[in-house]
């Protein structure tokens, strides 16, 4: 892949005039000042534009004045009544082209979200860049980060931060595009069918990466088949070969089947030797990372990555696949894979009595919980307290939400697997009781399984159970706020 020639528009970045043109189709005769966008008025400063979104609990219009006080040059609103001490540009009234307004300015649009998406689509069209979209039930964010580190070995890359993967976050990322960028890496999330199709219309990706199809957000999407159809929208949105490229997980039958609807070129990865890029000799190195041997054509390479758990081999394969299909050498790919900092979700901290706490509280689903439990086993903390990194393995597992009809089976499966890898289990919440039932049905005794109602009770139970050098996995859905348990354990360690 050749570097695009960006000399024609040196350092072009979003200006207030560009934003207004994208929002409403008219370009003011002035306002050629660079801007960035914020959705929290507390982050407003000179050179920012505040977007007044209406949320379920908070209406951003109530904070427009605060944004201007902090230095914002403009605010995008969809309400009519505001103080008259700033200029007002009403894009709902078909203003004349070339209209001039002076900042600070209120920009009125019919709908803030729809107008933001329109502006992002407009701005993306101004640049000849390659856009990579990543979707799937699990692993999107880490894949995005590792893929970015690989591509940065040769290209200047814009990528979405955190989990900016929805109808607001993706447009905000695209509006950060400048003429310096050569590639864009975007995470694309979904709740229901149509979500990814809408994001793809804005971003116009040429490369799509599919991680897997699992019962995550199944309460909204309905069935695994519906989830697969929703994820497949990324493949359907890609341009035909040779411009379009679909990178598919060969090990997931639902993802592999998406090749049938692809007009783009298909490149597969997985643990099966029939995949275009495949891996074997996968080994977890505990908290140091993992390694595997990658095979592509007649070539094979031993690769280390600072990613936790054997399941991370698929993340490694996805990033390597993007590198290979983007023209990078193996040397560049390996250096990118070895760059630290991409393990975003699970982190380790020290707890009381020299324990090790695995903080995986960002979210939870059956596949991610099973992977975290496997890491607990990889660290040498077994249900028998076998020698290794730590002493016993203790799993603290909370409710997994939005699983729909897969809720009971998902929790029971996680519980059964816990019985194979942990010495003690503490479950939190009403659905956590299903995990406890699954663990007992697979061999855990009543003395090993502890059911509690909330985080405070879980902490008390843990402190009573804890022995020196135990390894504690804490994991639950975001709404369970199980980071409270981790924070309390860290505090307890500091008080010793």
C-alpha cells in the first residue's frame, strides 16, 4: 500500500467553517479557525465547539452557557430560545451561502445527533484515506489498539479512543481527521440490526475486521442469528474487490459464513490451518504476555505479544492480518505486536495479604468470562492451590446483563467452568446465583461457593476467605460496578 500524497492540502484540519458546511450545507465567508468538538461542557476551552445532546437524564442545552464561559467558540443546539449575547446561525431556516457570523456563535440545527453524523460523513469525504472498521461481539477495542500499533510502524493512523464505537463516538472520531492521516481505524458496535449499516454509511470503510458472534446484547438483538446479521452489515458495506477487503475469523462458523455475501476480497485468520493466516504453539506467559507461531503461506514466525491469556492469539492474528494486507513487512508487524499498552480491559493490582487482583470489571459476557477464568488457570492458581504465580484462585463473578434468552445457559456455563479453575467462588447479584448453581453442579462444594447480594457483602466475604498469595479475579457487567470491590481491596492492601 503506497503512502497517499498529502502535499496538496498541508495540515488541513477541521475549521468552524468546515463544520458548519457539514452541518447545514452552507459555508460562512469567515470562521476559518481550527476547532475540536466536546460533548461535556466541563471540557470546553478556547477553540472547542460544544454539542448540546439530549440524554436520558441530562439535557446538554442546560450547559451551553457554561461551555461559552469556559471559552467555547460555538455550540450546536436544536432548541430555539437562547440569550442574545452571542451570534446565532439558524441552519433550520436555509441561510444564504456566504453568510458571515462572528464567534462565539450558537448554531441551531434540526437535530444535533443527525447533524453531527451528516458533518462527519461530509468531512470523511474530503480525504482519500483507507478506513478500517472493526466489529464483533468481543475483542473489538483491544483489536483496534493492537492493529493501530502495527499500522503505526509505517503509517500515520487516526483511531477511535476508548470505546468510541457508536452513533456519537464514531462521528466524533472522524471529525478529528486531518490531511496528515493515511489510515483510520474505527471500532463499530451494535445493539440491533441496522446500527452498523448506519455507521458504515458515515465512515465508508474499505477494510472490515470481524472478531466473533456471541450472545452479547442479545436482550436487544434477540438471537445469535440476528447478531450475526447485524455484524454482517460491515461485510456487506465494503466495496468490491480489489478495493474492499473482509478479514474474517475462520474459527467462528457464523463469521466464516459471511464470506458468502462478500463482494470484497476475503482474508481469513484462525487456529485452523485452512485459514489464510493461522497460529499454533500458543502459550500463555502469565502476566508477561503470550506467544504463538504464525503461519502464512510458506512462512512461519514465532511472535510474542504483551497480551494476557491464550485467547489473545485471535487479537494477535487480526492485527497481523491487517499488517500483511496493508503491505507491512513481518519485521514491522512483529515490532507493532510487541508494543506495550494495548491490554485495555484486564489489569492486575496488588491486594491485601500479598494477593494479586485481576481487575476485569469493565464488562462481562460468557465468552469474556470464560477467557478470564482461563487466565486465572494460566497463572498457576488452580482449584487445588497448585504451585505457580500465586496460591489459590478465587473468582468473584457478578451478573452478566443483556443476554436475553441465553441468560440462564450463559451463567450456568461460566459457573461450571469456574469449578475447574478456582478454589473459591463468590457470586454477586441475582444472576450470579445461576453461576453458583453451575459451579455446584460441576463439582464445587457448598463450602467453596458463596452467594452474596452486593459488592459490600462480596468484599466482606473475600476478606474473610483470603489467604496469602491468593489470585482474585473480579468480573461482572458494567452496571454491577464491581470496580468498587477492586478499589476496596487496594485500599485494604495499603492499610496493612
